[in-house]
């Protein structure tokens, strides 16, 4: 099966994440999306992050409200010893499910700094990435720059709808008592 590995803190899951997952299992023709809950991104401030288990439970509840999606909430990283590098997660998924074809899903903002990721060359050669648009980032240019390094890299760009919402804005709204229920998944 073709599996899209969509990893992140998802603090919380929102309609932007939902739009990407719908696109992946629809137009991008993935059989399933594995929503991998990360314990702690090395690029994010941990002070305003729920625990991994809390975010996992929240994600399971959100996905249950959308049975039409082919999404599996995976807690594989929560039981892995640090450091939580994406390459280690992809390798663990491949070991667990050797017959599946895994592709990493990232935003163009992550593609811009992808060379900072541990094992990025292996990710691009062995698993590949599918990149969705993010405001302020030229995904096509970023892709060309990486492909110039190695034409064997597997990078594709999807034309998923861009939903202008962020988990940070949602958390701030919740703290201020604003009704943001229409933004949550």
C-alpha cells in the first residue's frame, strides 16, 4: 500500500491538516495517511506543547469524527527513544510494515530547511517527500534546488488547497477564550 507519513506535533489538529489529509487520500492517491504524533520537534518551543500522549488522544478523537478519511493516528514515535529523527521513524515504520511504500509529507516551510534534518539524503532517496504549499515559500524553487544536489531524490509537490490557519493562532484563541471550534478538525 502507498502510505503518506504526515508527522508533527499537531497541537491541535485543525482544518488545514484535514484538507491536506483529504487531498492525500483523494487526488494524491495514497491508500492511507499515517498521522505520526511527534513527542517534541527540535524546531519548536516545548513550553506551550501538550504531552505527546495528550496530543495522541486528541488526534485519535479528531480522526474518529471523520470516518470518511483513511487516516491512522500512529504513536510509534512516542515509544521510541530520543532523538526523534524522522529517518528513524521512517525506518521503524518500514521495519514494522515492510510491504508498504512510505512517503514523507512536509510543508514547503520544512522543505526550505530540509538539509538541516538528520538523514535528509536517505529520506529523499529511499522514501521521498511530498510537499504541500505554505504561504511565503516557493515550493517549486526549493524542489529544484534540492534536485540539483542529486537527481535521484524523490520530491514531489502537491497542489493541495492552502488553508490559512495555524495551530499557534488556535492556541492563542483558546487562551483568550475565543470560539475557534470552526477551525478545529
